[in-house]
C-alpha cells in the first residue's frame, strides 16, 4: 500500500501539465529599456504588454473553466497545482506591468 501511495505522490507532479494541457500561456514579452529606447520601441513594448495581458487573462479564464469542469471530482493535488499555476501567472502579469511602468517612467524622465 505504501508503495502505491509513494508512486502516486511521485507521479502527481508529472501529470499536472496534462491537467492544464488545453490552457496555453504566452511567454512574457521583453520590456524595452526606458532609459535608452526610442519612442517606437516603447510603443511596440506597450503593444506587446497589452497583448500579453489579454492572452494571460484568457489563460486564467481557461484555468478557472478547468476547475469548474473538474468540480468536486478534482483531486486535491490537481486543485493545488492549478491554483499555484494560476497565482504564478497573476504574479508574472503583475511583474510585467510593473516592469513596463518603470520603463515608461525612465523614458519620460529623459
């Protein structure tokens, strides 16, 4: 019995990506250096950040939908992994926004 429990615990992290296979996350965009970027580079950066935020919001909605679809049958390990993934995505979105705002501030300070 202990062998099966140990095997389940060890294999659960490997199965987590399968649970979120339908939700795809866009990579965070490169943020321009506001101290040296041109206006065009800042505009392109702004567009990339807006696209990333929109894509990330769709990703979060997908994770929410997967949780709703799983309902009460969702294993606690998968729920914890999904919530951890969700929170990490929100943290990354916040970080990207903060980085771009700092770049804009540096750009305007020149």
